[in-house]
């Protein structure tokens, strides 16, 4: 990565969560989860790290540890919409790169944040960059909560799906008890880098049919012929916190 790379990090943090209400403020080793994520992002090469939230309790917690916070509308359908509002509030230029770091990933490696920003900067054909990692087990391959991505040789994404893709038809017609060698199935990692100009276009588009059925907002970009660059993450990215069990696991890891 060159020293000329310049980008900002935005961490969307909603207080309400269907599976784990109040998740950003969940205590992990004496600090709220959002603080762990924020301090990881500060270790990246970002020029600025901002928490985007619609909840004053989250905002107060961020201010308490000295973090930068931006209040946003409670009506956003996705984190991408919230990111675009932040770009507007901050008056960012259309070519500015923003990295969306999930607010429930307190172990996100800083080098991965730098990587996704650098990948977008190095690929002008893409308006979005994201990351992936190999799928190693049959259980993960069939798990609809693990999003799969299929990319071209160029590194540009062709499709994202909750279904097991690519489907090894011939191999599974015989022994379907393990993943066949060479399948190269990839799990999508939910970190994104965007150019602000594309975020501005994104919020003007209606929900795409593919996006609606798969419940994957990144499909809106592909539906509108926007390129998404995908690469394998340079470091392992531990899972985020979606459930109470995840929270206990994270407390053990960081305690």
C-alpha cells in the first residue's frame, strides 16, 4: 500500500438489533463493543474514523471514550444508506474513499481495513471493493447465513448468494459428504470500500429484485452494472457478534 492512499472509516452502529438489542454498548472486557471496533479502526491508515448512529445512547458512549460520532436518520434501510448520509454531512468529495467497518467486529484486523481501501484505489473499474476467504467445510458451504461470492479472473464479483455456489454437480452426484478438491468456494467478508459518487447513486436506486430475494444489499450494485472488486483477506477475520453466544465467545477472547 502506498503512502498516498487516503480514506476514511465509518462504523455504522444501530442500538436496536433483533437478535441482540443494545449490541454496540455490550460490555467486553470493561469497554463497550463499539469502542473495541473504533480502536481497531484507529490502528489502520485511515485519516478519520467516525461512528454513525441514530441513537443518543450510542453517541454518548462514543463521546465518552473520545470517539468521533455522526448522528444519522433512524429511517435508513441499510448501513450503506447510513454511510451515504455521513458522506453528505461531512461534505466529502465524490472521489473520496469510505470504508464501512461493521460495528459488531471488535477483532477486525487493521491491515484488512487498509487492504480493502487500497484495493479500491488500485482498481478504477470498480466502485466498490470487498473481501473474502476460503470456505473449508461442507457445513459452511451449505449454511445460508454464510454468504458466498463468485468472482471472475479479473477479481470482479459476478454474484453473491446465500445458496451453495458454485455447485459441484458431478462431484456431488457421487460423494456429497465433503467439498471436492479445487472447488474454490469463497465466503464473503462484510467489509466494504466505496467511492462517494457511487454511494450517492446507490441511494437513488430502488431495491433490486435479486437483493430482495437474497436479502443481500450488495446485489443492488451488480443489478445496476456496477463493479465490485473481491480479493482474499490478507489476514484471518474473526467472526462478528450476532448472538448472545457470539458475545460470550468475544468476552473470552478479549477478557
